[in-house]
């Protein structure tokens, strides 16, 4: 099958990274009125999630050190819904793989799925909160503010979502996703957040903003008072930095790795233009993508392959790494069954590509357009097919890195090329 040649390109995103992250965290915390109001000796629960947030260990350590400098007693709790196979030890293990342990943080890590009821929303949703958090003198969350993978709104992923899906543990995550099917997840997150704030336990959160390179760009110590308005403004800001695959339409997207460390849905749905509930090509401002081929599962997803159902085809190497128990738990908890559907899968990359290329609506498969990325968090460098060159060259922020080359396979029929070579080198 004669397919288009591939060309390496680079999107030259603005570099907004903070030059001294620990100092930036300390300064943000120090300048916030709500942190200064906390009495010495207070036990402070610091919530940390399961997403692959850049520098999360550095950020968490800086937060712990700040509270210690205030003569408080910080401890860390996982806030990650059903991740870690919905067990206390499993969630602590997820943090450990991000280098967040009692030894590296210098404080206890308390990991339990026990919750207590704390109230009911106006819609009748019973709200629960982690028992470990309720027993603390105060709670704060380290949360990345970004777009959500399942809905569009003015409040999506961030501190409010972690107050609901995270502090509610597995029991809360399951309940809120269920109600979200009818009420809308943004409404559930907002109203649950109001109940959590009403306990008086929530001090605030450290809002983390990442740029298009996924460097830590900004940190903001957001207090409980005025949290909604502050988070809405931060979301609007970070949305303006969002990266995309730089074309209007694409036939085949090849993704080297999917996993929970890249997105709660395995892949950023607002990069691949998929929704587990609404289907393909539903998001505005995102390229239309007709077929998605995923090659492998990140080891940092620990067998959780939620997101495979968003693919049209996967390689057998990915299929063989699926641990169906955490995958099904995650899918059922989120009430998103399609996210765990197993797509077509074949032994070799060549077979995967050649099976789906004729299904893209092109009578001549040599006209099929292709992009190849490492994962949906890394869109700086990628390969695109030669027939997309004219379009990308009109973008002054895109640099063509080399000449077109034939798609290359090894003796087993698996892809080799620029991305593969760089992955091995790293």
C-alpha cells in the first residue's frame, strides 16, 4: 500500500516556564491572605491527584515546606477518584511513581477511600468527603486548571473538580458522574463544590497552569472565598494557550502512547476530537480527525487503558498490556462505558494502518493524510504527511525539520522513524 511520505515538523509554542518553581510556589502561598490566617500547629491535608502534572513532586514538596515554615503539620492525601484500582495502597502507589513518598516529601501520606456524608446539593445529590480531610484542621488541593475531556464550560478541570471527584474518593466519583449524565458534569462539580466549601474545612488550593509545552507556567494560591470566579478566569487564560494538531482535517492520527498520566480519558479528547458520550468530531476549534490508531500503553497508567474505546484500531502490544479490572472500574465509575470498549487490534503497526487507511473516505489511499504524535500532551514535534505541508507552512509558528521520507517498518511490521529513534535515544 503506497501511503504519503512523512515530514518532521515543530510547533514553536511560547515558553512560559517558571525559572524557579519552588520559589514561585512559596511566594504565591506566602502572599495569600488565607494561608496567613492558618494558626500554627494546624494539621493541613494537601490533596494531590493522579494526572501527569509536570513537576508535581516539586510543587507538592514546596507546598509541604511552606506549611512547615508556618509551624503547621502537613500531610498528603491522594485525591483521584477510582484511579489506583480504587484502593488505598493502589493510590499511594500512584503517588510514589510520581516520586511523591513520605521520604521525598518529608511528611506523612495518608491513603484511604473512607468518606463521610457532608450535605446535599440543591439537585438532591448527596455529597461525601474524604474522612482524612474532614479530620484535618484545614484542606488544600494542588490542582492543574485546564479544559475537561467530557464537557465545555466556564469551570472545567481544576480545584472544583478535585473537590468533587477527588475529595469524594471512589464513592463520590461514581455518584457524581452518574448524576452528571442527567444534570451535566459542570453543574454537579459546581454544586458539590459549594457543599464542600460550606464545611469550612477547605482553605483553598494551588492552581497550576501549564503552557502548550506542558511546562509549569504559573501557580496561584486561590482561597476558598472567591474561588469560583478566580478559577473561571484562570481556565479562560489557559484555554488560550491550548495546543492542537495544526491542520483543519486529518484522516489518520497515530498515537504512540495513551494512558491516565496523559489524560483522564487516556488521550486528551480535545486533541483527538472525540467524546466518550457524544462520539467523534464534536469539539469546536479542534481539527476533524477521522481515524485514531494507538500503538502502546504508558507504563505510568499501570494497565488502566481507559480511552481505548476512543480509538479505531490499536496494536496488539497495547492490548496485551491492558489490566481490565482497573480499566473497567474507571469506565464504570465515570459512567462512560464506551471508553473501555476494545477496538480492532492487530499484531503489527503496518496491518493496523493498512486496515484503516481504506476506511477514511479516500478512493486512492495515497491521498490519505497522516499525523504521528508521541502522546496528546506532547504536540511540539510530530510527523505529518507530505500532503499537509502547504497548509502547515502558512503557519509562521511551525518549522519544517526535514525532508519527506517513506513510512518505514521493521522486520515485524512495526513503525520506525523520527519519533521512534528519538524515543529510544531518550
